[in-house]
């Protein structure tokens, strides 16, 4: 197999050709793995993928794992998640937009961030439902040198409860409290270094990060907002318009993603395989040191 990459949006996403997920040799797997490590987002268009070949593709890139929170498993294939739309409270209005999710990297509120994920389109709404991606390596490299020096030693505090509030979940429900209790706050470096490639990326995850270790809370929040505004500039962003049988693969160590949402009167079904992290990042904070410094 000789892979061909066609850029879809600057350095963010590349359409990949010359791959048959159902027939991967060892050399195919090695080549694909190297391409995956060097890029943020890979797109396979109109690729006939079964649950078995989706997992075979995932295995070529890493080790599939079961997401620790999200519910909805594909029958017979527990490693494949069928994500349910969330992000706003559903109503009786069929035109209400559901499934809108702000920019984030996966599971940054833990020390075991996944290496990446593979999302396959099964049923796509006639409008809406796009997924956005940002190459955080390109963002980091575009930061002014003085800003890179400033953030290099800093850590951000990531909380699942911060995401729950932004997603409009019921903060008084026992389910919300129970899930949040399972994940204490985590301090993550603002600059993440990929151990496989050495690449540095801006590890800001706006859905989860809400504070900077050692900074006044308002000052830290202002810095995070400044970095978020820089990272989400239009020229850094690729929005994927889904077609049935598309497969999108992203490298979570160097990517932010977001969901635009879609009208709840339409069906949107995607199958997701998650890749286990290859190392740990950050440190769990005890209650007494959440505001250390």
C-alpha cells in the first residue's frame, strides 16, 4: 500500500487514499500508523467499513479501549461507542438544535487521555451535524515566541464539572454529581509534548479547562480565554461535512474538536472507536491543592 494524502484544510485534515481497512498487511499497518502520528486528522470518504474492519483499522493505529463515561455500545462490539447527542436540554420543538459540544480534546480531565479516535458516519442529517477540528501543533507554532515562553511552565486545571455546566446538564441531579465525583480535578501542562514524535502542541481544552495553577482565578481564566480565541481563529479550523460511510480519524494528542449540533427532528448516527493513550499526562489534584501557588 502506498498512501496518498490530499489536504482538505491547511495542515488540519487530509483525505487519505490507497487504503482498504478490511485488508491491511503488516507493512500497511506500519505505514498507516506513521501517517497517523504525523497528522491531526485523516479522512476516508465513502469507505465501506463494518464494525470488524473499523476495529481492525483502530488496531492498526493503537489499542482500542472502552470510553470510561459515554454510554451506548454497539451490540456485540463493546469497544464501538454509538454516541448519543447531548449538549442542550431537549424540548418538544423538533427544530431545536441538539448535540452542540464546545471545543475540547478528549478526556483531558483525566491523566489517561486517549491517543485518538475513529468516527464512522452511519446516518447523517440532511443539514447540520458537522464536526470541527483544530491542529494544535500548528496553533502552538503560530503563537508569538514570548507567549510560548510564558505558557511553557504553566498547568491548567481541568474539571469534568466545568464541562457539565457548559453542556447545560442538570447540576443538581445525582447522576451528574456521581459522574463528577469519579474524576477529581487534574492539572495538565499547557504545552503537551507527544512522546512518539516530540511535537509540541497547545493543550488548551476549553470544555474542561477553567483555571491556571498558581494564578488568580480571574487572571487564569482570562489567559485561557485568550489562548482559546487564538486557537479557534478561522484559518486554524476545519469543519467536516459528513457523508454516509465517511471515516474520520483524529490524533487526540494534537487536536481539538467540536460538534456543531443538528436539529433533533433528524437522525444522526455515528460509530466511534477510541484508542488507548500511550502515556499519562498531568497529575490528579487533591482538594487542598486545587488552588495551589
